[in-house]
């Protein structure tokens, strides 16, 4: 399948949630290029290559019933960014709803080069524990599967997902995006590192003042902190967008605005 059209990208990336929903491990693995990468959640250790992707599937996908409630799809160059809520059935008694932004970086031959899942691990664990006694069995099963399929190193790598920029960076991001929406590039610039990279769609933006013009009156929706990245759903007159802000310490070092190529 060629990636020359928006529909081609959507169809290729859409094969992943479809294969997950029907528990088709072979079909899911076949969607990835070589070596292929999954970073789920962003901030945890990534899985690369068929062996690690297979272990990831056996640990996190195979035991669960996972459905994707899609709110928006954005095709920006060869990236598909999906604004979703993940519905995860971990047992008959334990069902979770996890807000997420999923980015599929696609290759030229319609394979997934990288799947980056932005969602918050700590609130998900809080949801799990709120289920009381049934959560204990689910947690024990997950821990056993992780150690069996990925070893102690894999478990430590997953635990890295608990670290990251957290709620303070979410609040700073909301202030930053609010300033841009108000056209206030002076206040927005206070959040940026001196060498911050700015991209809008597929093009570089030379200065934050131009970004403030382009994003005037945009509305901020859900905000997610995963690893050192804060992602935010935004609504513009031209349609939905997803903004990803990469932090180093307290400053934004990279800003990418994913907006549909049709807009």
C-alpha cells in the first residue's frame, strides 16, 4: 500500500488497533518495519525488533481485551496522530479507561516505524487499585507475565514510565498554550529553552511570535504527561490538532504541532 494519500496512512496505521482487538499477534507484528519500535508508555524503555515486540505483545496485549475509542485522527506528513481513550478489560471485574495520544511514525512502504503511546502510568495504576480485591489478582498476573516474558530488566524498563515531567509540567504547558492562544508570545517565550525547535505541521517555524499568530484562539483540551513529553489536544477553527512539548528540566526544548494535512 502506497503512503501517498491520507487514506493510505490511516488504513496502514489502523491495522494496529484492529489486530489488537481481534488478538491477532502475527498480524500485529507484520505491521512493523525493521527493526520496528514500540514505546508504550512514552517514558518507559522502548521495545525494538521482532523479539522484543513479541514479548511486549505477550505481556500487555494478549491477556487483555483492548478497545480504542477514537476521538480524532490527524495525518501530518508520514505521521498519524490518534486522540483516543483506551478501554482495557483486564478481567471480568477490572476495566479501565485511559486517555491517550498515539503517534504512528510510518515508513515509505506502509509499515509502522515507531508507535509512541502517550498516557499516564500512575493514574492508570490508581484506577486499577480502586477495583479493590480483584485488582490484586490482575496485578499479580501482570507482574508474572512481565518477569516471564521480559525478565527483571524489562520490568525495570517498564517502571521508568513512572518518572517524568509530571503534573507541574502539565500546568506549565497549559499556561504556555494559553499564552499562545491569547496571542501573547512574550509570556509564551518565557517557557522556552534558548535553542527550542518549533515545528508547525511539516515546516519549521523560526520564532514563537509566528506560532502565536497561527495558534490564536485555539482551545486546549486534554493534556497528558508521559516521560519528558507533554501532549495536548487542541481545537482550532480548521479542526483538531495535537501539540507535543518536549521538556528538559523546566524548559521546552521542542514543540511540534500536528495538524491535518488538509488544513
